[in-house]
C-alpha cells in the first residue's frame, strides 16, 4: 500500500486525466449551476446548507464510527478489517460509489496515519460522508505531505517524536480510512457507546477520539 512518511518522496497514484486544475474547475462549474438554480427559485440555499451539514458531519461519519467501534470491541472483526478492508466494510453494509476500494490503516503507539488527496478530494463517502472543505483546500493537500506534523499541530494533535507519521494519498482507485487507537478507560463500553467517542477527524488522522469524559461533557 502506498504509505508515505514525512521523510520520503511523495508519489502520486491518481488516475491519468486528473491535474491540479481539475478540482477547481469542477468547483467553479458546480457553483455556477448552484447560483443559476437559486436565481430560478429551484434551490433554497439554507436547505442546501443543512443537507451538506447532515452528510458531512452527521450521517456519513457515524457510519465510519460504527466500523471503528466494532473493530475496537471485536478482535476478529478488526483482523478482517485490516486484512481485507472492502470485504469487512461490506459486512456492515458500507460499500458502493466512492468506497469500493477503501483501505483501513491502523494507528498504533509506533505509527500515526493521516489521509490526504493531493490532487483533488477523493474520500470514502460510504463511511465518512462528504469531505470537509479543508480537506479539499490546496494548503491542506500540499502541506499534509510536506509538513504532516505541522498540520497535525494546527489541528491540536501532538505526535511524539519517536512515532512515525505516515501520509496516505487517496485517489480514484483507493481511498483510506484511519482506525484510531482506542481511548483508555473504555473497557466495558458497548459498541454504541464506543461509537460516540469516534470523531470524523480521527478517521482522517488529523484528530483523536474523544475520551469518555469528553463525550459526557
């Protein structure tokens, strides 16, 4: 799998036909169509914002949280998830468009993983919903590779110097999902309770799961 540490040369594995301007071009076209629909009274901007928020922050990430919680609670499922991610995700019904070949990478005491899409915004929709705006921004797409520790610090995540940081470049063929480390003090919690600790950012690798105390506050 194409893992990249911050000390290694970065490789691009996107499909031919993508270029640095393609994502921006699509964004401009979408904005133009959206504006036209608004002007014709066919689209309510407020309703659109609510819909985007629903899929970006609520529905999508909750699917991924279920996957992480099951992996934390069920060692056999965790082993299947890491050995054959698409098949294990399909066990929970998470497959289809933009998620057919999602690979799960595990955070450990020795390795911290984070995900980027350097040329556009490839993202595992079935498990994480819509990508956040910062994930699609040029600064994140470039700096995540060049200065991953600096980016993590800006997200409030401090990684020990002895821990390797691996950056995974999602593309049209492969998308990545981070399996974060299980928080301490969560023994005995149900899968539903564990899922409440999982954050979207922890599954991208730029955040950490909540502690039980944080989840209750």
